[in-house]
C-alpha cells in the first residue's frame, strides 16, 4: 500500500479555510443564543414606591417684644460707713456703755466710753483764771493809754507816736486775752472729748479698751460700722454693660436700676431689694470689669417677719434689672445653631434658614434679633435638616408660655 503525501499545496490551502468555518459556526451559535435570551426575557412589571412621611420637627413661634434681660453677678456685702474709733485725749476709762461689746448695737450720740474728766475740769479752771488775768492786763493798758493821751495833749500840740500812746501794749494785751480764751475753749473741748460717741447708729465690730484701762490720745478704742446702709460691689463685664442703664458719667438722676440680692441663710433662700447707686471711677485692671455699687437701706430692719438681716461679710448673688430692648425674641438655647443661624419652617412646611444677631445668651435661653412675629423656629433636632426639605411641624407646647409665644 502506497501512502499519499499530506503536505501538498491543496492541503495547505484547505487548512485556513477549515479554521474560518469553525469560527463562523461558533459566532453564529452565540448570536442565536443571545437572540433567544433577549426574546425569551419577560417584560418588567411596574413596582409601587412606598410613601415616606416627612420627619416630625418641633418648633416655637417667634414673638418679638420689648424685653429686659437681667444681669446675674455676685459680690460681698460691706458696710458703707466703717471706721476705727480713736480717743483724742488721754486718761483712765471710768465708764463703758452696756452696748460697748463686740456685736453690740448703739444709737447716735450715746456715750460708749467715758474717760476720767477731773484733769480736764481742772484745766478749765486754770484757763478761766488766765482769761481773767488777760482781761485785767488789757484793761490796765487801755487805762494807761488814755492817761498818756491826756498828758500828751496837755504838753504838746504835735501828734503823739503809737509807742507813747501804748498802742503796741494794748495790742499785745488783746492778743494775750484771745490766747487765754482759746485755751479755755480747748479745755472745754478736751472735757467734751472725754465722752466718746458717734453721730450715727452703728454696731461694734471689736473693741480695744475696757473699764479701768488707761488710754493715750490717738489710741484705737473700737472698730465700728453704720447700720443705716450697706453696699455690694458688683463686677459688670463689657457684654453685660450693654444690657444695663448705669450712671457712667456721674449723673445722679435719670436712671433706676433695681437689684435683687439672694443668699442662703440657715439653709433657707432669702432675698433683699437694692438699687444701683453709682459706678466706681476706674475699671479693674485684672478682670477689666466695671464695678457697680448696689445699696441696701436699713439692712437690719426687715419688712417681713422672720427674714434675717443683710450682715456685712455675707456673699450674695445679684440680679440686676436690664434696660428694655426692642424687637428681641427669647428662645430656647437649642434653637440657635453653631453657625449663628436658626432654622425656620416656611408656609409650605419646608426648611429654610436665617442669620440672626445674638443679643445675649445663657445656659438655657438666647435673646435674638432678626425674627418676625409668628415665624416658626425649629428647635434642636437630631435629624439632619437641609434647606428645602419637607417636614411635618409640631409645636413645642412646653415652651409656649415660658417664651411668650402666641
């Protein structure tokens, strides 16, 4: 058997043709499969989109009005009049008042301590003797002057000089009489000074002298303060100053800033009424605050039975009435965003925002300008709210009365 040669020119031409045929068959089968899948796929059915309700958002209606924002500060009660009682004369203490004790009250003009007056009474007697002697000397000189004037007229027509007429001697005798009278007045004054009193009602802080003790002139006797009025220095920051009407230029009328002082005494909260009387002349260099002085009249006289007095040294909190501010809206603190804006709900119940001016704020409330009456202000929410977003508004009833909302 004879083998036929395979590597001939005809065989070489049929090889590529065979490959192309197989590729065409495979491509045709793929096209047919694709057409079958596309034509056999069922038509899409419309799906019903579920309804999503707008999120519920709480709001407070804005109610601009003329508001007075109180300023809260604090200070220590001090007596308006405090001094050290000093003896102006020396001597032994022979009498003390029953009120001359630490904590004792005394009335104006009442003798607190009496120094032995005997020495000063004797000084008055000696001074009276000196006055009498000076009067006699003056009278003698005036008599000699008259005698000298008559003698000169009889002896000569020339004008006499002052020395011959004893005018210098008369002037010296008159001066000696005036000095004697001054010594007498001083003796009487020193006698009066043996009785120590004060021209105002007060209270003894502490005392340095007692019965039988010898004291020298200039020695401190006691420390006292007046009970008719006390004062409280209240620091006011620049931010708080804008809310108050204070007498910065020294005016004494045209302002009225009322103050309520609060403190806890014996476990019970107490209040006292006061008023701002003045401001101090300089700013405090460390805190850069201005000090206003609140005054309380008759702090030991209580109009209410059982209310304790306002004692010096007591630490109090002060609430100062602010001046009226126009078109200010008070809102909960959560209504103001960190960017200084508030979110509003428009008439179509969609979110909008507004930049406002903060007049004042504390831990619970903010006082804003830039809102119209009736605008619905969104309170702080955990939801992410953006402009144009539809919401379901709900009034925050718990804030309606507190924040003057309609």
